[in-house]
């Protein structure tokens, strides 16, 4: 089941699953599972024996972001939703993306009433929790500049 297919118009397909495994340090079986379940979708799907899936740089950014969101405690469906909300233009040209959530997508999130919060991690800036009565709104920012720099460096290193 494929939930999300990034637009392919004008994108250069130049990364294989092997490149992503090597460059981003993801276990091959894990990447394959994410692809099979539709959490990670290459712009060009493999169509049988002897063909391979190809990823654009925007796809690779999404894979890294998905991986990082899982690392900070998002479940896979919530992480996929975040990746879907960010356009290719934002991925390639944006600085920060601020996302708001009505409920807490991160297992380790704590609200400001306790004085504790999830620390900044990787591309994720410290989350913001605002409470109003019994309702809490959760928001966070993603540093896309750092994401692009790290991914580009990692992918350039496999080409050397």
C-alpha cells in the first residue's frame, strides 16, 4: 500500500537504495520495510527483476527526516504525516518548517506545567507546548538547512 508519492516533475533521480543505506547509515532491511509499508517512497519504483528504485535528493531528505522523527519518538504514521506536509520547495529552499499538532505525537513529550520538555535533537528544535485549560497544542520546528547540509555531505561522501 502506497500512501504518498512525491511529485517527480523536474527532479533528478540519482540515488539507489544502496546509496541511501550507505550514505544515511540505515540498515538495508529497515529501509526495505519502510518502502514496503509505504512510509518511504522513491520517486521511481523498481518494476521487476533487474530494475531498481531511484530516489531524488528530495526523497533522500524525506528519508533522513523520517529516520530522525522516529529517533525522537514519533511513531511511523506520525513521522510519515510530517514528511508529507513538507513540499519539495520547502525541502530544497526553506530554512525552518513549523508544524502544529493538536495532540502529542512524541511519546516522551512533557508539558510546561512540569517544567520538563523534550530537548532539541538533530534537526528538531525544542518543542513548544501551549496549554489552554485541558487542551494542549504541540508544535515544533525542523531545521531544513541542517538537514540538507548533513544529507548532502553524507551522499557526497559515498560518491568519493
